C-alpha cells in the first residue's frame, strides 16, 4: 500500500488460490484472501517485513509502516512462501485456480465452481 516493502518474483508461481480459513480472514479483515506460492529463492524483497508468529507453525509478514499483509510461511514447507496476490502491481495476471478451507468459509461468500475446491487445505 505505502511501498515501504516491495518484492519481485522470477519465474512462475507454484500455485494461485483463494483461502477461506478463519486465520487468513482475521489476519486480513477480508472474507477471503488470494495467495500465490513460490519458492523462496524466486523472490527478491526490498524493505523489511515485520513478522508475526500467528501460530507455532506459521509466520505472517506484513509492512511495518502501513500494516498491509504480504506473506505467509509454514514450518512444513520452509522453502516456500505465499504472497498476497492483491499486493502485486498487476494482480489480474495471476488468476486463482483453487479455493481452500471451504469448511471455514463465511456463509454468504460465493465460490467459483470452475476452480478446484478443497474443504480444508489444498494439499489434502
């Protein structure tokens, strides 16, 4: 939002999806969050992320200046990072192909049945 933290990714993301889980909703203040996943070595960051351990396994990164949620890492996959798609300069370039954690979805939020749908993690 403010530009204090920026990133550039080389190559293509591993996946692009929407997450309906309660944790992502609370961290973002939105009913659903779009993430794209890439390998840590594909990413160049400028500026420093402020990090918050939202659980024992999860670290969420955000801009310490404006508070924009930017990243999510999990101890189960230390070589991967998820980034919020809406923080891209051109978010329309990465179209979500899956939706996960439908079991925690807000009741009034619609899903796109053309995407791969997962009741829990998309890794299931």
